[in-house]
C-alpha cells in the first residue's frame, strides 16, 4: 500500500474511535520510517505513543500517536496474507491504550521525561547520568528506547541487533556509549551499545567521565 493511501486509511480509522477513548491525543500521524525490533528478526515496531506535554498530573497528558508505514511495508513483504487494515486498527487501538496507561502512571511519565532530558544532554555532549536510559521504555531484557534512540546494555563488545550478531571493535574504557554504524537494518535514531562500569563509593564524589564514540560493526553471521 502506498504511503498516501495508508495515511488516508489511518485517518479514517482514527475517526471511527469514540472521542472518550482518545482524549489528550493531539495527533494521529503516519511516518515513513521503518523501525526494526532491536533483537528479533522479521519483527518491526508498527506504531508508538509519544508523550508530549503534561503539567505533572497525568490526567492532562497530551500525546502523539504515530504509525510507521515503512514497518507495515516490511511486514507485508514477508507475508502475502498481511491485512493492512486489520493491523493498522490493532496498532492504533493498542497505542491509544498506551496513552491511557501513561495518563494513569505519573511516576512513569516523570521518569521518561527525565530520561529524555538526559538523552538530549548526551546528544549535546553535555554531562549526563550514565544510567538514564534505564528510565526509558523497556523493549526487551537489557534494551531500552528513549525518543528514537535504542540502548543495548552489554558486558562485552558483541551485540545482537534484529536477529543478527555483530562484533563491535572496542578496547577503550568504560563506561562507554558506542553509537553503532553499519547495521543492516538501523533504527530510526541511534543504536547505542552501553558498556557500563560498576559503581564504587569513589564515584559518589568523583563521577567517571563517559566515553562516546561512533563505532562501525562487523557481522558475525555472514
């Protein structure tokens, strides 16, 4: 299905949902992005609920729901029986439920807001908390998402991404945030391998600086 046709279909589906189920959702958008699952091959993120603004009392949270056309296309290419309308409806209603869950869980909203601020500081090369990503959205054990960036926490410099194993050439220090380049199916943002360092009492008054590097990866499975 073409992008424009998909966009029209999603807008029509959104109008079918009673207003009381999407209060606070300021937009239902379609993005051309393809968002692969960080660990499992042939699995893609079809949609997302993105918290935008709130005053501190979750009931007034405003969110944006996004469906990823590229992810729908990727799955349709793997399955001749892929039902675009049924999958779009299921994704849309799932993300609306997620919006309601955000509104009910103020602590989770506060944690995510803080993680997003720390990730912005990381992008700007400003000081940041080296474990902020753990307050992001958990995708799998040891995997979190903050904005469009995916963080893989590891103890070695080998990593699995979207069903493939990669070698990450790194013999530098820790803690390190390694932005992985050369992945066969990259994320919408950065894929960061985090090599943490065990904290000690000394770190309470003398924090260790964090290494940030872009590192090219090598596939291990051909």
